[in-house]
């Protein structure tokens, strides 16, 4: 990104909540800039909307910031995008979608502003459509800002769990403990079943509520010495010291049943029931962490393929 000096690189996979976020690495200063510009874009959009409303209510000539053909490029967010448009960041789906939403807002508003000035009337449906576009932009920018901000902290802002960076450090320490003591340890990847349909049906606020409540239920059901980390999206990694895979299966099956039986209150008439699938692998000192998590992921894939809402332990047959 222009004018940014490199510091310690952080992977966007560590960032996390949205799988559409860039699969790249960023310095701390880059992360801070991204968060700052995304949060500024939300505030700027609110101020810009006030100009739009003032012209309509007072029947004034629309402000150039609203009706100029390239108004979206004149905004702070637009200028930031223009300066950095060749950066890999802006070729990623989440950012490409955000930029498209920003342009659509300005194009739509320009048409309505001119119509309101000339005709003194705007169809309610067209006005509602503009507000929906603005709300969607602000929600998307807010989610992305929170995700990038999470990389600046050791705690995931939504769930309060540790992030992948902390996870990797602690799992390496756990491998050292295994070497010293010979005591077993297992790891598991937990994934909320059909989570996308929760977001699609009830909205991202409900999805965030589900993530938060499921995290709390997992934490409350684990043993005091177990640990949970936000792994990405709707996935969590759980570390279970002093547990071979079969013991881990028993612990996680208890967790699984509690989640499946506990309704989650969301903004709808009925509470929601969700299930979670788990893939388990043994943490061994002679294997890289990436290989261990890949084994757990294969076991998780098997759990999904064989019906969901179950715990599967990795075996060599799973690859």
C-alpha cells in the first residue's frame, strides 16, 4: 500500500471473520490504515447522507458531492481506493464488493437528488432502495473493519476467544510439553453446521449472535485446562491437553449435545437450534502444526459428509 513501511507481517487468515477477506499478508501499519479508512468510510457516508437529505427537505440545489458524475471518486474512500487500486487488496471479493456498493450508492443518489430538485417528488420505493444500499455498505464496511482490527489484538472482538496467532504460539508450547512429559494432547476443529443459511435467512446480526453463544457454550462445557481459539469464519480450534483422541471424543460429544439441545435467542419469533461438527486429531511433537490441523480438518470434513452434528477422529484412512 502506498507510503507504508513494512513491519512484522500478519496473515489475513489470522484476521478472520469473513472468508472473503484477502488471503494475503499485511504489516501492522497497513492493518491500522485499512481499519481507519473503513471506519472513516462509514462516517463519511453518514455525513454525505445528511447533505442529500438537507437538499431534499429544504428543496435546495443538490450539493456537487451528491450529483457530480465522479462523486464517489471524490470522496475520501474513493480517493483511497484510487490511490491503492492496483494493490492486491482491492482484487479480493470482499473489497471488490464494497467498492461496487459504494459506487452504486452515489449513482443512485445522484438520480434521486436531481429528480427531487426538479420534480419535488421521489418514489418511496426508490428512496427505500437507496437507504438499503447505504445500510448494506455500512454493515459490510463495519464487518471488514472489525475483522482487520482483530489482527491487531490477541482476542477476537466478537467471541472474546484467542486468535490464530496466539493459538500457534500455545500449540508449539504444548508440543514441547508433550516431548518433556510424554502426556497426550488432542486438537479439534469445530464448525457450526449450515452457518451460511443462518446469515442468509436471519442476517449477519443473528449470525454474530449464534457465533457468540456457541463460543460461550463450548467454553462452559470444556474442562478448566482446555483452550479454544477463533480459527476463522464459523470455525474454532480446541486444544485438549492430557487427552488422547478417544478421550477428546468423549469430551466433545458432551459439548456437541449441549449445543444441539440449547435454543439460541435471535431477533425472530422463535429461538434457533444449531448443531456443531467436530474433527479431532492427536497433537504430536514430530509433526508440523499445519499437518495436525489438516488432519483435524479432514476429520471435520468426514463429520460433515456423514450427517453433521457429530465428532469424528482422524485416522490414516481419511488421508
